[in-house]
């Protein structure tokens, strides 16, 4: 599962398109503002299957639901990341809630620019979830 990049995040659109061309099954989250939940959906074509959603973030049209146990990897956005793979997002907790419900076998990877990596960030909420790794450039 990828995120559709938004507002200065590491751009994922080309990665999504390339993964689809390689025959990978790709999911993107639908933002459900009531309850602050992410609901994964499988896409087959980024341009055809994705529309603007809440907050102006691109998300899938209402496509088949992807069960969480089928997700083997989640690419995660963030505003800042630290050396212990903690992250701060946009503040509503969508990804922390989602990641906290994934099987422990699902790999979680943050994408960041070098300037987004700091030594340490505070864990503000008990539901904050650490990632398996953060890739930066």
C-alpha cells in the first residue's frame, strides 16, 4: 500500500505507476473523516482509479476493499521522522490508527527527504506507531 503524495511529501505517483506496470497489486487509502480511519482499496490505474478526496488528497474511487492481512508493506508519509523510526504526520492520527491494526508481519516504510530526519521526536500519544524503517534522500 502506498500513499498518494500531497503538499511537499516525497512524490509517490511515479513509484505507484511503475509498481503497477511491474504487475504488483497496489492499494491506496481512502480517508474516512468520520472516525479518522484509512480504508485500503486496490487500484489498477493511477490516473483512472484515483480522485480528489478529503483535504484535497488523492484517493481511490470506491473500489474493492483490501483486507489488512493481505497487505505486506505500507509506504507511509510524514512531516518529520527520527532515528528510531518514529514519525509525526499531519496530526489527526489516521496512519497511527491504521498501522496499529496491521499484522506484525506487515512491513512499514516511511519516505522522507533528508531535511525531515531529526535525532529524536517526542511520542505524544500512546497510539503513536514506530515504522520498520525510513528511507530518505
